[in-house]
């Protein structure tokens, strides 16, 4: 009897073969779209920025913090495709171009797609990128993880200066 072991490489090769190599042509197109939106489509990038600001509004946080997260979203193939799908859904459901929407139509369009898997993927990616970023930490006054500074014990965690007689 022949030993047929299925390792990761063989599994991936079999999946590509069975799918008719359908995924291979999509990868360069997705990267091209993401690169095009990043550099050559300022209107599309501004529309995504507006979505991010609507989902996570922080007036004092600069656009650069949001754009850094959006660049990460667009650099990833799966997230870039999801972002493209979200923008297409929003414009289709709103019945107008995204920049032309007023606040009420924008809110209605966002609520109409909030349960869609592509929207949830983009929302979660933007949330994680924004709130785990140093720009947001500086905005709220968080100095960063304590491990980088030697932990909380060396930073005054054991000091009880609010009790009389303690130091």
C-alpha cells in the first residue's frame, strides 16, 4: 500500500488545481486595484477616509492617523477587495456618489450594510489599526505598553501616595 501523506504544500496545490487556478488571476488585479486607490484615486481614498471617520469619529485625531490605517487595509489583498466591495455596496444602496451624500443619507447607507461580511472585515481592520496605533495612543495620552518601560512595578504601581503617612 502506498503512503499518501497530505502536507500543506500538496493541499494548496490541490486546492488551486481543483479551483481551476481561478484565484491566481485575481491576486494581481486586487493588488492593482489597491495600489490604484492608494495613489491614483484620491476620490476613492477620500471616500474611504470618510467611512473611517464616520465609524470611529475623533475630531482632534488627524487624517494622517486614519490614512495610515487605510494604507494598511489597502495593502492587504483580502482587505483591499473587501474595501472595494464596501464602497460599491454603499454607493449602490445610497443611490449616489459617496462624496455627495449628506449626513442622514450617509448614516442610512452605513446602517444598511453593517451586517455584510465585507463591511465587518473592513470595520474590524480599521478599528484594530486605529486603536492599536501610536497616533491614537498619543491622542488619548496613553504612553504605550508598560513592558517597553520596564513594567508598571518600576513606574510607581506600588506607590500609595494618596494615603496619609504612605509614600
